[in-house]
C-alpha cells in the first residue's frame, strides 16, 4: 500500500513540476540595472497573459531560429504600460541591455494599455535597420490597431528575416538591398521581385575579352560612320568657301555706336536655413526614428517610439 501511495505521489509531483514552467510569470528582475553575462529572458515575453502557451512557444521557436540564423537577436515583448519609465524607448533599451541580449540585435516592444510601441536596435543592427524601421511599423499597423498582437509579432519576425536577408545579399555583392524611399514597388516577401537576386543568378556571363572586343568594334563603327556622314555633307557645300574673317558679311559704315553705359536693374537674395545636427531619436503620435542615443547602461542604441 505504501509503495502504491509513493508511486502516485511521485507521479503527481513530476506532473506538477512539468506543468509549472507553463504557469510561471516572466520576471522583471532586469530592472535592477545590472547587465548579466548571459541572456536571462526568452526572446518573446508576454507580461499580459495575452498569448496562449502554444502561441508563446511557437513565437519563441521562430525568433530563436531566426536569431541563430542571422547571428542577431530578434526580440519582442508585450506589457501593459511603461511602469516607472518616462518613454517607451527607455523601457525598450533597458530591457534589451539588462537581460543580456546579444551585442547585435533588434527589440520590438508593445504596451497594450498605454498604446505605446518602441523599436530598439543595437550594434550592427543599428545600420542594418536604419532605413527600414518605419517600414516595419507600417507593416504591423493594422494588427496593432486590431489588438492582434500575436499576428503583429509573427509579422515582425518575418519582416526582420526579409530585411536581414536583403542586407546580407547586398554585403556579399550578390543581391539587391531595397531602398524603401526610392523603390515603391519592392515587395520584401516576394523573392521573385525584379530587383531582388539573393542567389546571384543574374550575373553577366560575358567575360572580359568578349566585352573588350565588342567595345572596340563599336568604336570603329562609330568613327567610320561619322567620317562617311560628314564627308557626304561636306561634298554638297560647293557654293561655300572658307573665309578667315567676317569682313565680307558686314556692310561698310552700317553700324555706329555713339554712347554706351551699364544700367543696374535689381538683385535677388536667397536664404537657406542651416540644418541642425540632432542626433537623438524622435517620437510622438505615429512614431518616428532618427540617429542614435545612449541608454542608461551607457550602450548606443538606434530606433524610436510612437503610438498606435
């Protein structure tokens, strides 16, 4: 009887221990202001209990795979409000630094009650995402407005993957880095886009010798065509003879200048305001980005914040 009770108790204890992590609340020990040596939080954290265990597990699995693939931490978190922080950017920077995330990474933070969002980048990710942060937020606007935060975070992960893929292709010289400001037709999710060549399959197959021969032939043909054309036109000008001056075309004593003077009419002055160097992030309704800033840990971050 005792053995049976012991077996039942042991089984119940094992079951409880296995289930306990699913119900454990993500801690906020990172607010102690100390930078740990290793990462202390999963890459996706929900302080609001909005996500189911299955959704949070799937989201973390996706972020872990992409982070390891690109050697760049891709992080997101969901919280109610800013707590003791004055701005969403300060919250996001500290969360990234004091949880021991990698030196290169991007964090997307969303706050359900205050309706704030923030993106914080660090290390190489500052340059990688510098021109595309607004694009990331614009891509998620509908889901955020509908409070569909899970879909927003999944889309955020996919967007980061696409942008890192484009940046990697551009650095290695075998692809195209999209310019969001000048290329309105680029679709980051479409690998068949006419400007995107991640595998470098559209490189010219012409070698250097063939190109030089083609250039030489083109030059010879161009020179020959020019001589033939000008020769034909010159042969038709039989009534025209070369003149060393213009005396034969002027009627003698037909032009007399009695006086001359300069008359000042007007002047135009144009003033252009000298641009100021503002090296801090911008924010506000709708959100904005610009430059870099220093977090409370002394680390440099990029990004910005706004409302949704």
